[in-house]
C-alpha cells in the first residue's frame, strides 16, 4: 500500500495547479456576487461516462501491442501488477474532470466579466484574409451536416477522454508534457486570452452586434434544432444559458481562440510523438475540425489559426517544463 501514496504524490504538481485554478474560479464567482457560477463537478459525469468503453479500447491496444511479444494475458497481468500507478492515474483522470468543470464555471462567467466586443474585428480580419467570409466557401459541407456535428462534438469529446485516460494511467514518456499542455491550453487559451478578446462567434453575431451579416448562416444553424439531437440544439442552449446567466454542462460562449482547434492540435502533436502514421491521421482530423468550426458557425477562421500556433508554443513550453522536472527527479534519485 505504500506505493499508492507515492504514485499519487508524483502527480502532486497537477493537483496543486487544479486547486489553484479552482480557488481562482471561486474568487471570480464571489466577485460577481453569486457562488452559483462555481460548478466544478458539472462536467464530471460526462467526462467519465464513457470510461468503460475507454478501458475496453485500451485493453484492445495492449492486446495488439502484445502480438509477437507476449500473450495478452501476460501483458494485461503485467499492467495489473502495477496497480498503484494505474489507480493513481485514474484519480488524476477524475481530477481532470473536475478541472473541466472549473473551466466551464469560468467560461460561463466570462461574458459577465468582459463584454463581447471583438466579433466585428475578427470577422473583418477573416474577410481580409480570405476575400470573403470563410463560411461561404464551405457550403459544400451542408449535405453532411448531421455527420459533421457528430464528429465535431461527441467524437471529439470521446477522443479527448480516451487520450487523457491513456496518458494518465500509462508510463508514456511524454506524459507530463501532455498533461501540462492540456491544462495550460484550457486556462491560457480558454480563459485568459478570450477575456482579452471577447467574441461570441458567427452563429451569435446578430444577437451580439445586431448586424445581419451572418444571418443566413445563423438561421440555418438554429434551424437545425429540429433534428432533435443534442448537437443540433446546442446553439440555442448556449444562448439561453448566456441570457439567463445559467451555468451547466458544456455551457459558456467564447470564440477566440478556438479550444476545439487547440485541443485537436494537441492530439495531433501527441500523436506524432507516439507514431508518425497516427500523427498524420490526427493532422487530417485537425484540418476537418478547423473547417467544421467555421462551417458550423462556432468560430471565425482566425480563431483556429491562432489556436494552432499558440498550442504548438504551449506544447514546446510544456516539454521544457516536463524535461526539467524529469531531470530534477533523476538528480534527487542519484543524490
């Protein structure tokens, strides 16, 4: 049993970061005069909802890796034997679900801390870069609307949960780099940067600015709510949550920069670090996410471009931080 506290303690820096983030979010809620904004557990059930399926996928991966080396039973038992580290990884994975709930808390507060003021600026930058509003070039995606929403939403969420679970419970050499990059991307690109450049996105452009510039796109997106699924009704739910000041799972509006693109960029960077072929698959998925984010009206194209660049920088910085931590750990072991 002594190994479990040691395994948990090895991730102490991540728990400390999440605690500090949570205290900052609670302070923001108190500043707004309503602790009801602080809902750190709101995303936990969604984060863990597919845990069983994730475990099955991981078992399949372990089985595939054991082919030609050792039988699956031996490989699986080897992982079970190292249960303290696996259990500590599960605890860290659960804490990341709390972290995302804190993020949701902050995101829903942001428009009430700083008003939406940059939609016109970002839309004009997009038009200057592309010659027209970029979504007009993507009308060819319309016949695949249902599939696009599903791949952009639930599939992306599943990849994020599965990849994070894998990183938390395994001994991957880039583990600390991925985890630090994951946390930093959400805080820096999901909270701090948006507060400096608050924008709602094309689908909410009329509601924020009063302009009909994106009326065709907005009418189409909101019209999709008749499909009856969660992904099609999400724009209406987000707008209602914003106007009613109601926090909840997946709530909060902010366009710049794009967290969807940022986290998918992180997937691609991590995938290239694992295997080049997997990296190319995730790179293709990143291109899809950038296009889909514009087509679905969630983001201006510039939101995605900035996210990619910033995420690459964060990945590099996280690698430097993880490298220094690993070096310090080796120094302590040799001392």
